[in-house]
């Protein structure tokens, strides 16, 4: 159970890193788009070339958005796995505590019965 939690936490870290990298790439592309938008209509600018470049960059952003959506789903799944495993671990620990408590009570009853038998045997020896 602890191994499962550990693996899911490592996966969570990896997914978080992927998301951060995709977001940084998206921000960089958006900056490029903003720069191209400023160049439109300026003298000496090749508007067709700029339009093609902007269309490609917008396609790249769409691709990144799809990847981000998939990674966020993976992130949610990893978080769910961790939370479920931690909840199950807590349940198992509680069951273990209850078993130990029950076992301790059983041992106390057995010890009391043994003490009674010893005392009964001792008293019987004294009276005979």
C-alpha cells in the first residue's frame, strides 16, 4: 500500500512537471503570437508570411491545450489514486488497532483465567 502511494506521488510529480513545461511553452508561443500581431500592417512586413506563421503558432497552442487537458486528467487520476490509497491505509491501520485491542483483551481474559486456576490450585494444596 505504501509502495502504491509512493509510486503515485512520483507520477504526480512527473505530471506536474510536464504541465509546467507545457504551460511555459504555451506562454512562449503566445508571446510570439503577440509579437507577430504587432508586426501586421507595418511597412516592409510580409503579411502573408506573418499570417502563416501565426496560423501555425495557433495550431501549436491548440495542440498544447489538448495535451494540457490530458495531463490535467492524469493529474486528477493520480490524486484520486493517492487519496484512495491513503484512505484505505487509514482503514487498515484502524482495523489493526482494533485487532490489537481485541487480542489484548483476549490475553487479559486468558491471564485472569490462568491466575484463578493457579489460586484455586494453591488454595486446594493448602487445604489438603
